[in-house]
């Protein structure tokens, strides 16, 4: 039996540990199982660039639990985007990416393919399964849902999201101390999350939870109000800019600082409209997504707010790369281990799909049909814990 792995999309705090557990468990099941990994996701599959999982790697597979990133590399490739694959040199003119990928899997005699990625990665895997099935090649593909945004239907929790929230909170735990460098300091903590505000909300929640264990000195400048979060903006909620600027001006007057947790997708429509009016180019990736790293939402909000709240110093800090490159925390490791073991069981039974906590099945860990997997699931901002946090924040 030959098993292949690939990781794709952006990195998340689950890729190394997932691969490590796959190698460990397959080796325990049967040391004769051959394992390869395609380098840099679907790019490696198209180019036939792979790594053999050696005996040494099998022995040391547990070491991968301690690493972030991906030990086999990532890339953003959509197999149905022919022009992009040609442009990047992954295929030649006249070739079809799905056909090239399928022929490579056949050439490599792969029986099982495990994809570890977000909705784009796994919907691409579904396209591959369908194509191979139509061409009479039986390949079992079982994916794991990786995304720090936690925005995949119909899953209640994606791998890596818990760690990313914890790390984003840790990031701000240091950044907030910059409030002592200036009077009337304005800090924007920009958190990853294109369409879903879950990570921003959960990061703020985890950070504020951590404040409960600190002892403050109110007679000095180390007061809880100065270290607290004063606003949380997520894509799912409309922002009344004038109302918020008036509210935060009072916060600034009272506390000599303002701290905002901002989802990078919050207010995106307004930002894009501004760019269009200014004649600026809006670049998109292979999947049609606006390149948020080129737009800098945090800077846009900083310019809008700073003058109105009379800020003397503005600091925009992004925790995205810090958070997504971390090694898995205990909560994620537990879910990863259970997901990997179910993925192997499903694969051995020739059942393709994505392993995840199915919201339509009481969030029970299940093998979810690829057809049900899609991205863009919004954060439910009406959840009690989030609404209570907003109430508490407005009382700061």
C-alpha cells in the first residue's frame, strides 16, 4: 500500500503535528506501508516533486509535534484554475491540471491521499476524487480541516484555530505594554480573518481571560482599564464609525490609551470602496480573494480613527504570522490525534471525505462528505460569550 500526504494553503498550528501523527500511526499499523509527501502541496503533485518518508522519519515522527509550519511545504494552487497553473509554470500550455495531478498519482501508485488544508484545499481534493472516479481510478482521499479562521462548513472547530487564538492573545499580552511609551497611545491589534471574525473574537476573549490572573497597581499607570480591550471589530458586525469614534474618544480621555482588536476583514467593503475611489489597484490571489496583506486594513482604521480620538501615537501590530506559525497547543493536539486516527480508519475502509466535528451531527467527529465542505462560514456573533464580552468592554 502507498500513502501520500500534502499540506496546502497558508500554514496553521496543526500541519507538522498532523503529519507526525499520520506517520506514527501508519507505521504502527503496518511498517511495510510506503509513505511519500508531495512538496509544497498541489504544486509538488503537479510537478511530481515528492519526498519518501524514511525509516529515520518514522522513528522520529513524534518530534514533529513540537514544530509549527509544515515539514513538507505549502502553496496556494487551485487545480481548476488552468491559467494560474500555466502562469506559475506548474503545467504546460494545453495541459489540464486535474489530469496532470491524476496521472502523477497513478504514476506514483498512490492508494490513499491525505490532504491537510482549508476549504480550498479540500474542495480541490474533491475535484480530484471526482476526476479520478470518472476515469476508473480508485483513490481514497481523506482530508483534515486546517484553518485558523475556523470558518469551514459544516465544522464547529478546525485544526489550529485554538492554538492561533491562544498565540494571538499572547502576542497582544506583550504589545499592550507599548501603552507606556506615550500619552494618548492608540493600538490596533490586527488579527487574521478574511470573512470570519471567530479568531479575532476568541483572541480578545483569551486575552481578557488572562487579565484576571494579573494584579494591577491603580495608583501607578498599571491599571486594568489601560490594559483591557476597548473594542472588537469583526466582519459579521456593521461598524458605526462615528458612534465608535465618539465612544473611544471618551475612553482615550479617561484611560490615556485605546486598544482595539480588529479582524482584517472587518469593514473590508468600505476599504475597497475607498481604494476604488482613489484609483488604486485591488489585487487578488488564485482563488479570487482580495490580497489583504497588500491592503493593510489596520492602517486604514488607524487613519480613520487617530485624528478623531486625538491620538498622539498610533501603533498597528499584526499577530497573524506569529499565531499561525506556532506549534499545536494541548487542545489542538487532542483534536489532531483523534482526527488523524479516524482519517486512517476511513481511508482503510475506502471512505473519502473530511474528518471534522460535524455541526449537523451534534459536533461529533465524523467523516464528512466532500460535497458538504465549503468555506466562508461566518462567526456567530450572537454567541453568549461574545455578547457578554462586548457588554463588559463597553463598561470599561
